[in-house]
C-alpha cells in the first residue's frame, strides 16, 4: 500500500510528507529533481512531472492512494486531467485533491476555474476522493513581509468582506489525515468536500491591526487598488500570474473568502486541537525580525 505525493517539495506538500512519515506511511514522491528534493529518509522519489506521461505512469504504478496537488501554472488544468486519467488507468480509486475554497464562485479567476474543472472531473469519473478546499494561505504573506516590516504597510488587497486565512501547516496535517483515512479503509470511501479555513475571518484593516500589535509599531492597510497590486507583482512573477492574482484580489473585494457554518468546528475536531491563528503566524515572523 503506497501513497503517491505530487507537489511534495512545495509549501503544503512538504507538510503532508512530514506528517505521513511520522505515521509510518509508505510514500512515493513525484519530483523534478530527486537530488534537490531534500525529503525525509524513506520517501521513495520518482523523477518527472505531471506532464511527463511516462514518468507519471511509472510513479502511479503500484500506488494505492494519490495526493494530487498542482502548482499555479498556465497548464494546471491539463496537468490535473492528465493525472486523473492516468490514475484511473492505474486502478487508483483513493484520491485526495487540493483544490481551493469558492472554486465555484471565483469562476473568472484562472487557477480557481481550473481547480473547479478538476473537481468536476473527479466527480463525473466516479473517483472516491476527498476534495480539500483551502482558503488563502497565511504563508502567502511571506512574500510581502519585507513591506510590512520595512514600510509599515500591509499591501495585500483583501478588502473588508474578510478572508478565513489558514496556516499551510494545518492544511498539510489535514491532508495527511485524509490520505491515511482513505488508505486504511477496507473499502473505498465516498466523495467528500472539506473547506479548510482558519479560526478567524479577517479584513485588511484587521490584519494590519494584528501586525501593529505584534510589531509594536503602526502598520497601515494598503487599500484595495488591485491594478497597483498587479503592477507590483509583475516585478517578480510572470505577467499572466500577476493578472491571475489581480483577478483573485478583485474577488476578495466583492465576495471575500468566508467559511460555511460548522467549518471551524469540523476542522478542530479533525485535528484534535485549535486551528493556528493569523496572530500566531504574524508573531512568529515578528520574533525572527
């Protein structure tokens, strides 16, 4: 019984691997460069990616459960559909897929729409899967921490509807729990969707206030200018991705990322502990500054 992990070297994937290793699971990881993967001892690696059909087919061979995680790339949808087709070919029925919350609402945002398409394929093809739908990762704010620390501005245009931000460490642990639940079940379990949210739903002003408190100096909210946000992102990411992020920011402003009733309680029960808070995340960064 082997669990295949895709995206194993990323922010969430590493957390999934570490939790599964602690539980003694038999793991295999699909990675671009095994020499640079730096995964825990005992994790078998297969060189390749989700568009390398031969390597993916080989990685899936003999696996019993798949953790499917796609990076935000132009061909993300193709990657997801290819992986699912090859998983069906390999006889894999047990899948945990990392989607995104409100994928059916943020329909104009490319990486949300792509994930919703993969969700529909999972459902239509009859896979026994857990679809995890995380809200905004707290760790996304690592890319703007220098602006917060150096200029006293929280620049993410998240608006006043509120985002139920979640810590990537909690995402990884929940994914590992679901993978093991499916892997250990005597029979395939039915499809389920789980919203992954943090304990608090925060506005831009509230996030800035948290930074003010943990740093002990004023931090202002940078406002809702998504065009400026896109221009700033283009300095260090491709134009298509910066535009994708702008569209996401615009949906933050109009819709927010709000949990459904019972989401927090469900996750707390699943983890057996409270969810990590944004205040704790910010305090950890402040302690290292």
